[in-house]
C-alpha cells in the first residue's frame, strides 16, 4: 500500500464534502472579523486605559483576539474530518480499501493537517495585517522584534487545535460526543481554570493556554509563566501527540 | 478462494461465530445462508479484516486480508449499502476508493456504467434510494476488477427488477470464473442463484453442500388427497399397502406416492376425490427445519393482541 495512494484518496474525500468548506471558511471569517472589531474597539478605548494596561498593551495579540471564537470552527473541522467516517458508516468501506490502519489514519490526519496549516497560516497573516490597520497609530509591524514569530505561531496554534481535535475524534468516534467535550472545554472550562487563582497553575498547562503563549509579543506584567513562547507550543504539541497516539491505539484495537 | 479455519468470534459470553471451517471456491456462486442474527455479517466482516477473530483464521488466496497489496483488486465487497458518506457524490465516493488502491480513474466511469448510475454520478449519495445505494455499493465492489466478490444481503429492500439484475450479475461474475460469495436469509433467493450452499445457525456450521445435493436431500415429494369418503379411502389405501399421513384440514398425504396409482385405486373402489395433487415441500421448509434449533429470535405464532379501543372512542355514545 503506497502511502501516496492513501494521501490522494484522502484528499479526494476531504475536498468532496461540504463540511470542509464551511468549517474552514467560518474559522477564517470569524477569526479575521472579530480580530478587526476588537482591534478597532481597543484603539478607541486606548486613551481610557490604565497605565498598567498600556504598559502590557500587545498590538499583535489584540489582532488575534478573534481566534478564541475562530478556533471553535477549527475544532469542528478537525472533529468532522475524522468522525464523519464513523457517523456515516464509511469507515468499513475505507478500512476494507486500506486495511493498514496506521497508514489510513496517518494519511487522513496528514492531509487534513496540511489543509488546516495552509488555511491557518493565511488566516493568521491576514488577521494580523487587518488588525494592525484597525489599530491606527498603536500598530506594530511584522519587522518588529518577535512579531513574525507570533504571527507564524498563530497559524501553528490554529493548526494544532484542529489536529488535537482529530486525535480526540479518533478516540471517541462520535461527532456529537467529541464536540460536546471539546467545545465547552476550550470555550469555557479552560478559561475558568486559567482565571481562577486556585487552578491557574494547572490551567496554563492546558493545550490552548500553553499554545497561545506564542502569539504574545509583550508579556503580561508580573507574568510568572514557567515557559516561553516555544516552550508553550511544545506543551501543546505534547497534548496533540498524546491525542493522536490514543486515537491510533484505539483504531488498531477496535473492530470497525 | 476464501478459506476459513476454525473462525470464532465471541462478544463477552455470546458466541457470534463458533468454529467455522469451510472454503469458498472460484467459478461458482456460494450462498451463505442463515437466519437473522446467525453471524453471517460478523463472518464477512472478519473476512475483510474489519473485525478481529477471537480464534481461527481467514485467508484470501492464501493470505491474510491486511497482507494484500491493494485489496480491492483481490476482493470486492458490498457489506452495507449505507457504508458511505451521504454528502459525497457517487463519482467522488468511487474515486477516493479507486485512488486508495491505485486503480485508474477511468475505471470509475466504467463501473458506474455497469451498475447504471452514470446519470446520477454527480449527485450526492444521500439522495439515493435503497436500490441506487446498493448499486453504488456494488460498483465499489467491482471497481478493482477483483477475482473474489462478496455481497451481504444484496437483494434486501430491492424491487423485482433490481433483484433480477443482481441475480444475473452474480451468475455472470461466477461464469467468468470469479469467486462469488453471497449471504441471504432467504432460501428461495439462494435456490435461484447459488450453486453451493453454506448454512449457519447461531454461528455454527449446519451444512456445507452443493445446491443440487441439498435439494435432493431436503425436498420431500408427496401426494395430497382429499375426499368426502375419507375413512373408506384410508382403508383402501391401507389394504394396498400405501402409507398415509393425516395432515391438518382433513387432507391425506401420501409420501413418495404416485398420483396415478392413488387415483386408480380410488376409481376401482368408487371413491369420490376432491383433490389429488402431487406436492413438493419447499426448500424454505427444509431450511426452516435445518435451522429450527438455532433460530435466536422466535416470533410468537399467536396473532397480534386484540386492538383495544382508542381513547375517546366511546364519547358519542355517552
């Protein structure tokens, strides 16, 4: 079984269902539009901000504000790419065609990751430039220290969120169950854990909080996070690899 | 050729497939028969490497399924007409299968034409009727031009024209020298298509025989006689040394008897006959007898409960 055949087949699968187009477009539009909106609001509010807030003002990070919502569409993309095989029964046809389950999963996740990476990178750059345009005189430039790292990091962050969701969906199989766990987790629970002082130390090791560190150029005042931007992305990567391994092991063991 | 050796699948305490050993040979249609829940689909899933056997082994042309390079070129299977993404067009569904096994793109149009779906190739599969879904599934099975074909209950839910089409297709595939393995829970269907018969019940092998042999062994011929002078007829037949079985509804059944012989005897004794007909027990009955012990879900033979009057029916009378 040549791996290239599986990649070709998975590319046909991913481009021939409507959910790919609408989840990815939603991720792009929401991330960019919300980032622009919040950038524009911030510019108008800048004069009313406290001195402390002005010191930690991070124009790059502000332009990525839309990602908190846009990532939810990325999660839906990641979940559906994997779990629609199960919800439709296609998995039996797919595994009969490609009985090497590791090759099958690697092909599927590889293709979906590649697509997510292209879309996320483009989204990150566009969100940055349009966000800066909204910030007017408070803007930063791609050439400023660490800014390029943050913008590339934004694309990697979005991609990894999608891949993490693929791994979780490979373990859970059901789209409803996967979304029912991932959506509230990233939208609510992670935020709550990260903002309550008792759980803050645990919260910042969660995939989204650790990973999003890479999008910050100006660290928060009295920030005592024990990892840097790349360290944070590394922590997120560990989560992603764990989810993928879990998905692989279960797929190997289970009856289809 | 498909070889099963001691194939077993256990779900917890329940034996779904119990020590099956048989061989599916090329050039003929092998019918795989069993009542609902007998383990036919589980067996077929294990043949395709989808379910892992608890014990035993299946080999396709001497090899395990997951050892086949480009398996769709060896064995094509229709397991479930719904095993596809409804949002994908028929063409793209077949294209992704073809690409995964290195089958040239042109083959997709060929099999669509074979199953008569060319006109709806670009339509989404979720809009397909059950019959069209079956045809698309069969197109997928034919895609790699495999030597072995496997169909799980292919005629389920099809209209007579679709059933006829599938029967003809299976026979022509076997005539080309391919191995055709088809499951059904209907003996009558198998009698029309299969050359060889494998019968299972509760996961166990009950019969592995040629169709002709099965018919010969299991079809009982008898003559049914009906007469208003029943007692007298019984006496006459008894005197002539003919064994008679009384069936329900007042008729008599003469096993292996000749209708002519019985008619002549009755005429000699001036007995009036209302019926004198040679009968052949159906294969369906033979199959039912064979699997009677192993049917898992017995329906209750008494009729449905008396319908209760719906609530509010009597309001006009009060």
